[in-house]
């Protein structure tokens, strides 16, 4: 039986200004096992992006506990969270977030600058390995401006995989793509999940995209439900 990788216990997130208090997440409890493919859907403002930021250790909980495997992340310092994030979590964003002045290979190699598990002598080999996985090795010397949207997202996936993360967090990864490229990216995520047992959490407003996940969740008004 797969071990539990993510555990949220009564997690809340509150954003405050001088006059307004917004409850973005309301006492969410969730368990995700290693190797699962989970999708989260919801309308704009439902809290799904806030939840993904918490799962990716980009933000802190206002209340509750977040355990990543056996690590109590809610007790860690920013520096410790950064180390955990770099080691265990790979991100894929809607807007690709590729640096325009770096080549494809240089963009993919960026997370390895902060990795303590991969020697510098292994960087080129690792970058080539993940570019082969996404069929982009022939473009490794190109710049982002020379790529199509689908190619940019494949490079972004390679960058997310280069540290061998336990979890891939995909934030609207098909939001800026046409239907053909969207299908290609979703098939790639599914293949990666099935072949490497990497845990994938996909946040999307697209119900068709969400349907590829073996487990589907919905968010509304800061609460999480099984779809």
C-alpha cells in the first residue's frame, strides 16, 4: 500500500487588510498518497490556487497542520521550507515562467543550482535526461522566444522534473494552450505519473482536463470536496 505523502489537518488561510478579512481556505483536511494523480477544480476565487501555494510551500497556513511525508512543514523556518521545496516539489505554471535570456537547457538546469543531491558534474546528464523525456532535447540550445506555447510548457515540465521531485504541482498548465497542445501536455503528465509513480496535483478550471486524474476534488468557498 502506498504511503501517505501529504496530510492537511484543519488547514485555514486568512488574508487580512485594514478593513477586510478573507477566508481563502476554511478548515481543510486532506490526504494524498504517494503516486496519486489528483485534480482540483473550482471557480475563480474558490481557493484552489491558494491551496496549491500551500501545498507547494510558497505560503504558510493561518491555522492547522501540513505534513509532507513525516515532516511537519508548519513548524519550519523559511530557509528550511526552501530546502524542502527544492528537494521534493516540482512546479508547472500556466505562464511557463521561463527566463527569456537563458537557453532551454539553462532554464531546465536552474533548480539544480540549489540542489544538494546532484553533483555539478551530473547536471548536463540530468538536463539531457529530462529533455529527452519531454521530447525537447533537439531544442536545448534554443531560447524561449523561439518556441511554441506547447514546446515552452514541455520545457517547463522538464524543469519541474529535473530534481526528481516526489510531487509535481501543475497550476493551470493548459490555460494558455490550444486544444491539441493541451491534450499533449495532459497525456505527458499522465504518462509521467504512471511510469515514475510521481505524485501529481493538477489545478484547473477545465473539467475535461480534470477528468484525466484518477481522483477528482472540487473547491467552493474555501472548502474542499470529493467530486
